[in-house]
């Protein structure tokens, strides 16, 4: 009956969706209700109507099944990509840390060699003076020159070690943040793909716009982290500042 159709279409769910989800969500609910009402009307028309209703349900089921399969493939690909990301990120972080560790160790060894060389030259000058090979004035001049050169070289090497240690922290933090953001990107891209793979519905365009907006925000954060030149910049970029 007409009243039955109206009751089926203009129901509580429709009102709730209109109030909470807007026109698009309400339109999808209305479409579903109209579809159910149409099947009921067809079924009430006798055997042929029932067959038509069954055929309609079967066709819709095929499309929904195909949609579910497409979405499952997207989710499976997302999960594989996340697993691959975890493996690659672990290797990349190890490569970064080992590279800086080698450089730091090399520079510390060079600093130690510089200390040894300085001590040898000091001892040589002391012996030369004690044997009368150089005067006290010449000894003092050479000592001052040696100390000046030693302090300058030691400061340079110490600064290089500090820079390498700071860069190790910076690049390590960058790699860790990029791993998190890349995981977010993979998930957000999957959501965009899932909306695109869904069958047509009223709210599809708005859902797609929202999913794409989230993806774009993550891509912007990735770009900021890649170009960051300090730990603070990486921290701010990770938070979306």
C-alpha cells in the first residue's frame, strides 16, 4: 500500500541521517529505502513480480560483491605496503646510524692521533733543548707555535665530531618520522582508492574530497619533514604545524 511505502521510506533512520549526516547521507538512506520499497511492490504483484524482485536483488548483490572484492584487494595491497615499509625503514635507519658511527669513530681516531703527534713533538723539542740543540728562546717560540696549531686542529676535529653527532640525531629522527608519515600516507591513499572503487552513491564525491584532503595534508607534512633542517622543524612538521 501507499502508506506502507511511505512508512518504509520516511522512517526514523532517514530523519536521523538528515540531522546528523547531512543531505548526502540522507539521500543514500532514502535510496536504500526506495530500493527496499520497490522490491516489496514487485513482490506484491504475484509470481512475475517476485521473480523480478529476486532478479533485482541478485543483480545488486553482484555489484556489491564486486565492490567488496575491489575494496579487499586495496586493503590487502595496503597491508603488504605497510609490511614492506617497516622492513625498508628498519634497514634505512640502520644504514644512517652505521654511516655516522663510522664517521664519528674515524674522526675520534684522528683526534687521538693528533694528541699523540702533539705529545711526540713536545717531547722532541724538550730533548732538543736539553741537549742544547735549540736555545730556550727558540724552544719557547716552537712550543707556542705547536700549541697554537694543535689547538686549532683539535677544535676543528672536535667541531666535526659534534656536527656528525648532531646530524646523526637529525637524520635518525627524520627517518623515524618519515616512516610514521609514510605509513599514514599508505593508509590515506588506500582510503581514497576505496572511495573511488565504491559503487556510485550520493555522498561519494564529498567522501572522496575528504579522503583526498587528508592525503594531501599528509603529503605536505612529508615534504616539510624532508626539508627540515633541525629537530624542532621535524617535530613541528610531524604535528602538522
